[in-house]
C-alpha cells in the first residue's frame, strides 16, 4: 500500500462535504420560519400574561382603595405594593393600566387581552 492509498481512505471528498452543507442549509430553510413563529408566539403569550397580572393587581388596588369603575389608575399605584416590579413587554411595547373596569393595554400591535 502506498502513501496515496492511505490518504484517500482518511477523509471526505469535496462533493461529500458540499452535499452535507446543502442538506444542512435546506433543513435550516425549513426550520427558520417555524422558529421565528414560535418566538413571536412566546412573546405574545408572555405579554398577555403580563397584562393579566396588571389587571389582577389593578383590581386588588381598586378594592383596597375603594375606587369606582372609571377611576384612573397609574402604574405607580400598582408598583411595588401590588406588582413587585413594573413588567415590560418582550416585544418592546409599553403597558397602560387604563381606568378601573377596563382591561390594561399594550402599545405593541396584536398584544390585546382576549
């Protein structure tokens, strides 16, 4: 056996490497949109959870302070007594508690309490 025969057995050809890379790129092309969709869905769910926490804290505040429906509520009324710290939207929106009796809102499009 010569030196040339040993060298051919030990590695991959350029064609084999290119095929493997092509397969990986094709799989990434399929997986990437699904990953982005899952990421956006997770952000939306986190925002909705934050809105529910703000709503519950606002209701506790309103009961404790004997506020009537329509009375204004600020985030400073809720933090830190009813919510440990001011929540932040993972998509970059801002929260507004809204008056007593109304659902809190997020400025990011599509983040709305059901």
